[in-house]
DNA sequence: GCTCGATCATTAACCGGTACACGATTTTGG
DNA sequence: CCAAAATCGTGTACCGGTTAATGATCGAGC
C-alpha cells in the first residue's frame, strides 16, 4: 500500500464526491459540466472534438450528449456540408448554466485549497504537473 | 476552469490509466486489487466490512465479488453463526497474487514519483492530506 | 465515374461507482 | 415468547469510463 497512491486515491474520491454534489445542485451529473465547458468555448463542436478536448473516448461523449439532449441542455444536428459529422449546439438552458457552474467550480476550488498557503499551493501544482507528466509518459511507453 | 481542479483531474485520469494497465497485466481490473488487499490483510471479511475499508458502497463490493468469484479469485460462504453475513475467502489463485501485485504497485509509485525530490514528495503528501480533509469536511457539512 | 480506404458517429458489452428498494435474518423490547 | 426494529446482502437502475464492432458518408486514386 504505497503512500502516495493510497492518499491520492482517497483524496480523489472525496474530491469527486464534493464536485458531484456541487454540480448536482444545478441538475447536472459529474462530467457533464466539462462537456458543457467545451461548448461554452466553442458551440457546435462535434463529439470527436469534445472527446479530444476532454481526454475521453468518443462513445462516452455520445452517451453523455444523448442524456444531456434528453435533459434539454443541448441539441444534435448533422453538419450540412459533411454528413458524417454531428454538431452539438447549446440550448438556452445549457448556455444559462455557464455563469453559475463556473462560479460553483471556483467556489469549490477555494474551499478545497483553503488550508494551503500560497507557496504550498504552488508546490502542489508543480508536483501534480510532474506526476501527470510521469504517468502520461508511462502510458505512452507501454502502448 | 480553476487551476487545481483541472490539473488534478488530468493527473488523476493519467494515474488511473497507468494503474489499470499495471494491474491488468495480472488479469485484474482496476479496484479489484484493493478488494484483494483487504482480504490479504483479513481473509473472510464480509462485503460490508470490505466496503467500509475501501470507502465504497456495499453493492459495489457485491458486484465486484461476484465477478471475482467467477474469475476464481475468491469464494463466497455464509457465516455459520449469523446467517445474514457472507464471508469472502481467498482462493489459492487470489492469495498468490499478493506478492506480484504489491510489487507492481510499489513499482508504479516509484515511477510516478521519480521526478520528485524527497522534500517535494513530503510537501505533496502533506498538501494532499489537507485537500482530503477539506473535501471530507465539505461533504459532511453538506449532508 | 467508380471503387476502396479513411473518417466519423453510434451501438453493445463490460467494469467501477452510486442510490434506492427488497427480502431474509438477527436482535431487542415489551 | 413474540412482535417490531435494526442489520446485512442482493437486485435494479442509473452515470461515467473503456474497448471492439457496425454502419454511414466522404475523398482519393485509378
């Protein structure tokens, strides 16, 4: 039971639960806010583009988009020029969530990092970045 | 898109993928190694005990146990004295995985934290612990 | 102009996680 | 002793994630 992996797993779980609760207050499920964030930045993105932006697989985006379309957050429309493509367009409901969700996310980050000094926070970010690089490199050299 | 949440999310995903690949080399799925770890420490634990030890819900353990029983890693047996209880017992196969899996996990932690100095590592652990506490406190005061 | 390969979304099947409802058993209180 | 409450495992249904297979469409080359 290595120290870091164990602690990271626990922290991750708690963080995930907190994020879930925060976003659910606005009728969303975890991860849907990320998908919306892509559309807020570029409305009319395709599932493939969204998947690439979020580092998830395309089927995952398709499934989420289906649920979110049913929830009235976005609509699907095929591209006129290239009929293979599907474009996801925000509804007014989906667009209206941007401000509250972004505020909620900022608030969550503030609460989560409240116990950290500024230098602690910087060190944490830099260490996390190194972890991220190592893990990504590990994945690449395996595949 | 707050800095820490975003970075943590990315690092988490990469770490998860790396752990998945590491454990899959031994025929396991992600999370099953944690369940096994509980049984390595205390064979014959009940699903509820395992769930409490792993901070997951009981149905989750039940489902995982069903798959792992099918995979020949453990067996189910009802408790003789209290017939409500079910106890999970390791098979030889499940027991034999302890050394290789623990080694794999140590190796993964070493690779992941290779770029960190000793003080960086300590600071990371302490910061992660604070994050964990904050997130847990946040969850409690919400529920 | 037509075929063959590349590209894209979708579906199905699986795993880990959750909440909720259900049923069986044990324990407690009267 | 017996009814009511607490405990425990399980089933169902959902969400996020994956891989692999399918099907439609577009583009390049002959």
